[in-house]
C-alpha cells in the first residue's frame, strides 16, 4: 500500500483554473522534456513504457504513436474524453480537477507525432469538465503553450474542444470522428485504422484521457519507472472508478493489478449494505461479473483476459448479497438496447431481443430455452457486430448466469 | 421528425440567434454539433425553421441537420421545459435508491415516473438518463448543467422551489 499517486497527485492540491499553480506543481515539464528529446525519442519512450490504452481496449499506445509519427502530410491528435461506460468517472475527475494535464499531454502528443491540430472530444453530459478545459485552453494560448513555435521547438499546434451530445456510441473511436465531422455517430468499418485514415480521412492518433495523461510521467520519469509498477505485461499506475455497495466509493489510483479484494477493503472501506460481497461488475456494462471466489483476481489487462474477463475502463461496481441481480441485468440490457446506434443488425436486433428476454424473466414469465437463446444472441453479436458495443453487449449478462448470480 | 410547433422567441433571443448565425456562416458540416449546442443554449429546442436556417448558414443539406438532431439525445426537436432535470438511472444510482428520488420528482412535477416528461406549466422536463458518470455521488442528477449528488428525495421540494 506504499504507493504514491502520480496521475492524481495534483487533484485537490492545485486550483484547476490556475495555470501558474499547474506550472508550480510540475506542469509543462514533460512537454519541455519532450522538446529536449525530440519527436522520435519521445515516441520511443511511449513504446518502451509498454503503455496499454486505458479507454478499454488495452491497445499498445506506442504502436499508434509510432504509426502516426511515421505518417506523411496533415495529421491529427484526438483525446477521447467521451467517457460514458456505466460506472466510469475517472476521466471526468482528471479533467475537472487537473485540466491542464490533459492539455499538456495532447500538445506533447502533437509534437511527438508531428500533428498540427488536436481535438478534445468531451462527453456532452460533462459540462463542468468542458468549461474548465475551455478556460484552460484559452490560458494556454495566452501563455504560448498553444499556437506557433511551442517552447521554441518550431512546432505549431492548435487545439479545439468539442462537446458530444448524448451518444454512448461516440466513445467508439471512428464514431467519434464521424461526430467531429458533424455526422451521426456511426462507427466505421476497420480497416482502415485511425492511424492511416482517421479524422477527415487523415492519419490520426486517438487515445483515451487517462492514456494521454499517463504519458506525462513516462516522459518525465522514464519508461523504466513505468515498468517498475504493476505486472510486467500490463505495467503502470491505473485509475479505478469504484462505486456501488462500498462504504467509500470514489476514484482510486493504484498500481495496475491491485486485487479486487484490496480495492474493496483497503480503498473502498469494505462492502456496505448487508456487508457481504455478492459480486462486482468489472469494466462497466461492457464488462464481466466476478464472484466471491474471484476476489483475489489482480485487476490488470492480462490477468482478467486470461479468465475471459476484461478490465475495460477500470470501472468496478460492487454488489452486496441484498441486491437482486436480475434487476441489475435488466438495467444493463435496457442500456444496450437504448445505446445501440442501429448501423448493423446483429447489434440493433440483438440488444433489443436481449432486453425483451431479460424483461420477461424479471416479470416471472421466462420460458424454457431462454438462457440458450441469450447465449446464441450473445455469440451472434460478438461475432458479427462491427464495433465493440455489440461485441460486448452480452458479456456482463452471460457472465452473471455463468456465476449463477440470478 | 421535428415538431409541428414552432419556437416563440423573445426579441433578445432572436438577436442572439442572428448573431450566432453570422458567426457560423459558411463553416461547413464539422461545425454542426457546436452550432446546435449554441442554438439550443438560446432556444431550448430546435424547430423546423431553425433547423433549416442552420443548414443554410453552414452551407450543408437540410437532411444532415435532421440526421444529427434525431440521433443525439441532448438535442431536442420537441418543446422542453425551461429547465431540464436529468436523473441518472444506471446501476450505481439504482443501487443507491434513485427510485424514490425519481418517484418524488415525478410526483412534484406531475409526470410519469417510468418515462419522465414535461410539467404542465412547462417549467421542468424530467429525464431518466443512462449513466451520467458521477457514480461516487449516487443518486445523482443534473439540473441543466449543474451536477448534484447525492440527492435525497426530501430535498426535491427545495431543489424545485429554488429554481427561478
């Protein structure tokens, strides 16, 4: 437990509105260091850190940074701040309490990849984060961190904020591009991947807020430091959004791979309600339930993947034994039926069928074969949906039946 | 898809809208979401003539404006109350007992607790919303852009009464 927070070190310490306060607490030192290193060696630091994307997909960030760095012509950097996975609030707190860190990280990414323009796409339901960032961007222009010749590097970089408008699907990276382009947030078929043809058809680096903010200490302290935290194959500090039936819900920064038990007991103050643990939903609505036998599971990308689960965004919602899990499943099923964008049929129809079946089970009108039908629908959505929404829409529900929580 | 009703704007709202239109003239499709956010901040919702004006201002087909208006839940093509209350109706808030909060709000406003709706005096619209990302403050709601949580049901009268 002797872990010193890094990503959240300034939270509650600095005045989020004050650029000088940010500078006085280590702000813009990573950008200065990157300019000393030069673009190529800065990208190499991200590669050597083995940073895995914190938005949910755990894709190696270094691969994206290198690909966009190597690409020719106009290119973009996009911060995916459309945090909408149920149970997830880590990026909101980073943006509200330490907005300059995200801005510095985006500028740094622009410098390293050679992009001249960046966007931060902030969830529509996060007005406070948007206002704080907006004010911070204006201050960064005044102070010369944005615009021409940033820190004497000769690099020109501009940053624009965008607000989402209430669509979970826009957290999917290609749907997010469509939204910035002024269209419905329908995901695109991949390939081509964003690093080749992303925003406005140009090579684009898109990373989650926490991933970008993680690059600042990587550049300042070096990849060896990053690799010294957590397991070797998913290293680094990690933010966990802890909620539900725990005594102290909130944002937790811990070394990647903290166990579920430690998260609940040491950070969350223990299970509330009946006081007895029933299950935890890890990774949000797109995640998987873990039961009492899995309390010692390390919450890192690889350990969870090995058991068919996923860390996702790092959301952990805890349920005590008094919770009726069928009602939770009903909520999850309704969520996906509402948020499916309707572009591809497996997801559009599958999420609706799933909702209907769960609803009739809740109403005591379940039919023989319903569970087999749910599995069949889930398999179809996993295999045939074009994006992560449909591919994960059945995972929590099927895992609950697997664990016999219902 | 848009309502048959049209906006009844005050002169200062009209002026603000005209200023906005000048600022966005010819900026193209990528400016559509930012512009609609700004339009709605003035008008509350977007009627047919305003949607058409947005299309002409940006220089894009009207269908593109309709596509976007009808896709995103934060854009409204029907009249809404002066203030919008979005109550989070997702897992952490359900666990924290948001049902009672929704029930109380619905009673005070005279709307259906299952679906939400707009009060008869058009002062408030109640919406049940997927996870609003404030799970550590459950049960949570947003009064327009102001985050509030945790909110107890007996705070509801004060909350509604304190709003102009």
